[in-house]
């Protein structure tokens, strides 16, 4: 189950409380505050806390010449300008904190974004739950022939089932071994008083990377957008992309004008190199340009043609 009974009770308690404040609050985000958004088979994302809103971005941008917020249309235009011209500091004025439950192998990708504050569940101190990720059959695919870090064609139904069986058997065996090494049950009680259990910090070595961990992850809006631009991209691994997609939903509730600009200029836009821009200008001038005469490598050319929706 995504949430433990203790976590469910904590959420109910927190959502029952209401605090008066003079700080900016966002009704759309308040609606889902503390609530889990389910991801994968046992994972979730939930917003724990936040600071600021679209208005905070605007105020930070205008402070240099002493003018405050005017009207929504001007705020929207300014935020789009900031995003378009990559003025990042105003977006650093907002922060958000998430509670995330995710497979360990996804966490190892995620932690590469070193611009956040992270506190992870400690398997040195506590016993990990017997919860592990199994991919949906349609996500079980062969190694890509063109991308060393991606997937290619989906495996046959029989091969998919074999993969699932192996993953399930490995995880179940790993957890049995983990509990035997600990000499404890999941509640932390000693199983066999005649023998000593292995230290938890060592016993965790037996677990596979598809077991779930949890962490609190706090970042500012600028660095959240950097994370989402990479992890919500179609080229990102599916298992981290679905978390990014869930977080974009929270972004749209929290800072809708920033989210709109982000979709326009980052997710839906494209960055061209100097060579790529030169090729586009030559094409617009009516010139027939080929890869051989473009000054670009074959890979660069293929990527540019893909962005332009043209045959390579």
C-alpha cells in the first residue's frame, strides 16, 4: 500500500488543522496539501510545504526598481519574459517540499540533481518495508539499438512474463534473506533469541534496487524547473518521468503562470546551437541544405531535423 496507517493518520490530522497566516497561500495547492498522488505500483508524491507563489516571482523581479505587483496580464507577461530570457533569480524566491516514495534505482537517478535538500529513510535505523517495484508489462522492453541508456522494442508476452517472474522471485528471496540476516520481523521483534542478528546497515546490502525508499525533497522553483525539464522529457526513463509528470501537476496548481511559461519555453520549446540556427536561417532563405554542407555532425543534424519535423 502506498501509505502506512501511521502516515494516513498523520495526513488526516494535518489536513484537519488550519493555521492563520499573513503569508501568501495558493488555494489550488492547499486543496492537495499533504495528500499523496500515487505513482507506479507503490509510490507517491505529496506536497508537504511551500513558500511563495507567482506573485513572489514578480515581486522579486521588480524589486530592483521599486515597483510592486500591478495586474495579472502584466504579471503574466513579465513571467514569460523572465522564462524566455532565462532570468532565473526571481524563480529562486519560491520553495516547495515534497515527500516522495520511490524505488531505490529511481532515487539513485534523482539524487544526481544536487540542488535540493534531501533527507532519506534510514535503513541503518529502520527496517525497510517489503514493497518492491514491478514494471507494467508494456514497459518491459529490450535494450535500444540506438541509445545505450534507453529501451527499444517491447518484449513478447511470454518474455514479459518471464521477466516479471524473475524480478518477483529475486525480490521475495532478497527480502527473506534480509529478514533472516536481521533476525527480526517487520515490527522489529527478535525472531530467534538464540542467535544475534546482523546490523541493519549491513543486512540492507541483500536488497534489490527495485525496493522502495522514501525521502523529503525540498528545492526552490528555479531548480525544480531544471529537474522537470530533464525528467519530464520524453527521453527520460519512464520510472522517473512519471514522478516528474505528477510534480508538474502540483506546479500548475502552485504557480500557474510560471507553469504556463515553463511549458511554452522549456518543455515545448527547443534550444538551437549556433550551427543549427545558421541552418534554419539558410533554409528560410530558400537554400537547400544537406548534412554534408551544414557543418554539423550526423547526430547533430538528425536531432535538428527531428526538432524541425523534417526527414533527416
